[in-house]
C-alpha cells in the first residue's frame, strides 16, 4: 500500500469524516469554528437518509460513497464510528493508503491492537484521538509537574475519565511509559438520581442503578494508581471529577499544589483558570447550549496554558480534540512525529482490556510484554 503523505504544502487540513453519530459532530463543530485550520470535505454516512439529515442539520457535504471520499484525496481520514467497528474501519482506510485519525479506543481486542501495530510497522500512519492530555486544565497540571515541584511521583488517586482515557491520564500524571503492572478491580452498583445524558436533561427525580468501578494499578517500579469512575460521572452535576497526586516533596489535589520550596518551607499554589461562558440560545442539546472556553491558565503568576488557536468559541473537549487533529495532520504530512505515539494509544487500550478482565474475573491480572513495547 502507498502511505505517502498528501498535501504537504497545503496550509489548511483537508478532512474526510467517516461516521455520523454523536461523537462525529465534535469534528464538525471544530471544522466550523476553525475554518482557517480545517476543511471538512465530506462526511461519509451509512445510509442515504442519514446523509440527507446530516446535510440539512449541519450544513455540510455528506455522501454514502466510499469511492467519492477516496477521490477527494484528503490529508486525513477521521474515523468516528462505534467502538466495536473502529479497528476494522480504521484498518480499511489505512489499507486504502490514507493517514487515519481514529476515535478511542483504537481497538477492543488484543489481537486487533497487534494488527494495527503491524500496519504501523509497514508504514501506515495511524493516530488515535486520545484528547484528555490536551484538556486545558490537565495540560496545565502536566506542565507544572514537569518542573518537578512534587519531586518523584508515586501515588495517584484518579476519578476523571473511564478505562483507556483513565489509563492515559494515569500514565501521564505518574510519568509512566510501558512499565509492567498488575491490576485488581471491582464494579459496584449504586442508586443515583439521573440528571442529564448526551441529549436531554431530567428534572423528574428518576433514580437508576449506576456502576462504579474501583481498581488498583500497581506498577513494577513501585508506583500505584487508584482508579475510581462512575458511569454517571461525565455529565452529572452531582458526580464530580477529582485527582490527587502525591510525590516525595508534595501533592497536587485538583488545581492546588502543596509542596516544599528549595528551603524546605511548605508552600501552596493554585492554578488560576480564566474562562468565558458562551450561550447558544438556539441549541436544543442542553450539553451544548452553554460553552465554557478556557482563555488562559497561570501558576505562580506565570502562564501555563494559552488557547492554541486563539479564542474561537470551542469547549474544553473540542479544544483538546482540535489539537490532536492538528498534530495528526502534521504527522500525516511527514512534518513531525506524534505527540501521543501509537504505542501509547495501544498501551492505554491494553490497560483497559486488562481492567475489564480483572473486574470480570475478580482476579489480579498481570500485564505481559506486547509488540508495541519493544519499539
């Protein structure tokens, strides 16, 4: 197959979007907010009815023809289909010879992860849209941690993202690479008042059982990550995220850092987060009606985050995904290596697979060396 990069001299990134579900619309909103950066050439839909509806609702070009999408010669193909199909569809477009940015996780099975790595070794260009490390607040936290303010990190309590997203942030905060680990875990069911889902808000007080998974990841180098995530957590105003990271010289608790200075005197500094809220009255989805855009973050009077595309009206999640898109496009054009290499994405998906095995079996599950760890 020919995996040569396309459009190296073009400034604007030309995209074909495969998929028309909830997640795919993030990429549509990003392309509309950043027309100087991204050009959405087409959305590929499975049915004519869905294509017509997406075209009418979103004001974009849609098609059901793979051949038409291939003829457009995009710089990057974004695969945003359901989890069970992501690996297969990504592989299909890689074998056509196109660079691919796929949604998370890269695959649900170990054999599929190995197959993606094989294609990568043969020259295929695959990036995975793991956006959490690029969230403005988490990006700022990681930048502060790079100064070694806490010393060597060893223990993490994390409740901010599920499975592979959680794995990515565990490794980022603890500074872990491909270190072997073992995991034990259990899922509990608790009654919870439902408040909001992807599409609507509930105010009738309905209660349903929601699952909460608690797990311990113990790394061979002695570091530990205590994972805790509730299935209702992403949107619910009554189930909030938290992170606590402890190092030899201090700890980070959410946006606050408690540490010893060079004279071993205790200090406390907090991230100062500046933002603006944008109201979109015509938006029917309650999740999208109000956008919180981070305008800047400082720590100790120094900037640790500035909007990478300027102020453009994008929420935190979309700002993070846009950075991933730009990084993937530069990689596709041969301009740089990925900031989040494929090996990282496969490792995070592998950690999620072992987490599920530990929860399902009630046993301690140990990692094994995988092909992408030998690079």
